[in-house]
């Protein structure tokens, strides 16, 4: 079952999904660095994001994923855990919660700078 954080004051829905690369950075409590995966971000908030990818990632609190985002020239590398996943044809949607609130201000700043005309 999906868990939504609708109470968050800012959730930005991209009309054109934002390309992202990511890797598994922690597995069962130990540092790791898997090969890079590709996907798109459907929406983002200061506390998490919705990822779409062709990869089948584990939904496990023991797995942390580091994202490499570029939003309006702001490079952000939040770390998150998958809290839900939903398979759809050849793609899988993931709900990701960031493990720390240290990314919040950077994400808000980047979204404020995100050009409105790029979202069409």
C-alpha cells in the first residue's frame, strides 16, 4: 500500500519527468556503491520523491539509495529509503523517503529556481 505525505507543504509534480541517476550506497548497515541506475523523478518534496525506473530495487529499510539530482543548476545528492513500490508493465514506481532533513533547504531553493517553462 502506498504511503503519501500529503501534509507536506511542498510537493512539486514534474510535467516532464526529471532524469536522475542513483546507486545503492548502504546495504545492511555497510557502505556500498552499486553500479549506477537510471530513472526519472515524477515528483519531489523536501522529505522524499517518487521515482520511476526499469530496475527492480529492493524495498528494504536496510537499503539506502543515493540520488544525483540536478534541478535548475543545483546539484543535490539526497539519500533515501524505498517505502513503497508498485510494478507497472516494464517499469516500477517507488516512493522514497529521505533519511535526513539536511536536504530540505537545498531542494526548496532548487525548486524555486526551476524555470516554469521547463515544466511544460
